[in-house]
C-alpha cells in the first residue's frame, strides 16, 4: 500500500475514514496555479467554477488545509489577498483570476466579505508554528481592520455592512441595519488581533485591540441580547431588535461574548428540535420561524458545513466537548447518507444539506446555488470536524501540545500528524491488557488525555520513539 502524505485517520466506522481519504484525493483537482502577471502569485484554491478567487472560501478552507500544509500551503493562499490589498487597507471579497481586479456588485459595492483573517492567521500559527509569519502579516491585518472601521462603523460604534457581506443572502433580514454576525466577527477579529500581538510580545498593540474588542462586546451584549428569548438578534436602523432567529445568533459563542448564564440560553436553542436542534445540526434559520423551509432554500433552513463548524467551535469555547462531538457525528452521517444515495444515483459532497432528511439542500428560485463538490465547505466536515471533534484531537505547534478529548473508548486515532518538524501517531485500541493508547513520535511533545465521561485529565511528556499507555493505569 502506498504511504499517504496526509495524516491517516483511524475510526471504527470505515465510511468516515473513506470520505476523509477521498476528500484529500479530490483536493488536488481544486488547487490551481494563477497568472503572476495579475498580482496573484501563488498556488491557490480556485472557486466559482475556477473564475475567481474568494476570500471567504479561502479563509474557511484554511481550517482543514492546515493539516496538509506541506502540499497545500495555506500561507501562500492567504498571501494572494495581502498582495492585492489596496493603500486604503481594503481587501475585497472576490477577485477575477484573469485580471486580478476585484469583483464588485451593486448590493456590495465595496466587495466586503466576513472579516475572518485574524482568526485564520491565529489558527495557522498554532497548526504551523511560524512566529515570523505573524510579524510579517500584522501590518496588513492592522490596515484591513482600520479599513473596516473607516468604512462601515457608525457613530453608535456598531457596524452597518451590506447584508450581502454576511454570506447569508436570502435570510429573512429585510429590516436589518446592524447584522449580529458581522458585528461579532469584527469583535472576534479584534480579539484575535490582540492574541497575535501577544505572540509578538507587543503589549501596547495587544491592549489597543483588546480595548476595541471589549467596546464592541459591551454594545453587542447590551443591544443585541434579548433577555426574554435568551438569544441574540440583529438590529434595525433604530437599534431595535429584529426578532428573527438565524444561525448568526451563535457567532457570539465563538467570540466569547456571553457569560455562563447567557450561554446556557444559547445551548438550549441548539438542543431544541423545534428551533436549531434538527436531526442534521444546525440549520441557518430556526425551525420555528415562518420562513423556515425544510428543503433548505438557501439561508432559510439549509445546513451549511461552515456554520455547523462555527457553532461547534463556539461550543468548545464553553467546554461543551461532548455536545460538540455528538453534533459533528450527526452531521457527518447526513453527509455520508447523501454521498451514498439509494438506487443507481451517484453521490457527491455538497455545499449545503437538508436539516431533516438526506440529500442536498434545494433552493427552487436559485438552482445553481448549492454547488456539488464545493470542497471549501465540505472539507470542514470530512476533514476538520473529523480530526478535531470526531476523533477529538487539538494541536498547538508553538506549545508542542496535543490534547485528546475522548468521550468513550473506541478504536480511533491518527497517524503521521505533522507537529512542526515532527510527525506523531496516536491510536487507541483494545488489547488483552485493556484499552491501550499507542504513541509514536520523532521528538518530545506534551500529550493531554481528557476522559470526558469520567471528568479526568492527565498530561504526560511523550518522548521520541514508540511507547504505549494503558488507560486503566492513568
């Protein structure tokens, strides 16, 4: 058997492993060379049938491409956008691959996209470990953050972008002026800018962005939280809450905005099958909303892997690891059942799924919206959620740490996971001595196992070479 370069997954359900392997095999068809003459210098992931470079889809795909960064270097993909950054600090949401010109629309004249770059760079730092990169990109990130404030911040301190910039184009948000998701993303951008400044030991810069974060956090919590409904809402032009429950309500978890009491209210919405706790979690619009469509209909009920990923990462911020894993597994089963349809039909991966039954989401008024094999979205489920939540591994290269959250003991693990200039293997299996974890590493690192059912945690230095540990002896 040929040795695969990407990390190998072990899991007791072989279908999960097969779809993970197949996603990496498909990826090579989506990684293109661009024309350096238009300012796009690096290999990159090309979207929209290969005609344009999308900032949003490049950002979201980075969360799984980091696990095979040697072949698909995320930093080069992101550097295309920094190379195209304008003097004003603007980075547009989409660029034409042939001309390098930004693609602007009447409803989004500035070509704005969700501001996720600081989050992406922070994640890249922990997966690849390059401090030098943080120093290099910081000026671009600062200029971009300033551009957002200069162009979209109102006198009340809230941000009023065009709704197209939220990537939820047909969500029922007609009267919205201050979208919850965009304002929370700006707050989160400031939070991660502060974290990146801390990596560079720049206390003054860190404090500046922390102050911006807390300022926006206070506004979002005071204006957008509804104490009766126990959920966050968008605001209209008069700063009144627009009472439509959308998936945007859960961005605050990821940005660490709600306190413990408020977070419990959000968890209750995510677990309620009449709101967001659908069989395939989590739809873009609450089931209880009149405009909800169980066929999906774009942002009116579709389950979109990126938003499911976003909610799950928010759950982790509040240590809801078991709930996060359960949601990831349920979502994966819907992806697999749609991939293996009944009869002679050929299955594929999709950009969006139905919330209650197998199959791709359907938006009758826009039939081409749900693209088959859009790996920018699909890979978040089949690779990122597979490694991080179903197998349960969290890696930080600068810290030389691997945390493994194990809810129940079963056959699972990973081989050849890159850890800086090191490759590690962690696999659990049942032997005649009981449950055993087999470990292999080229260099020393620190391994923490979290046994969720028993509420136990153990951290051990793992030496170079091969070793094993018995769970019962921990």
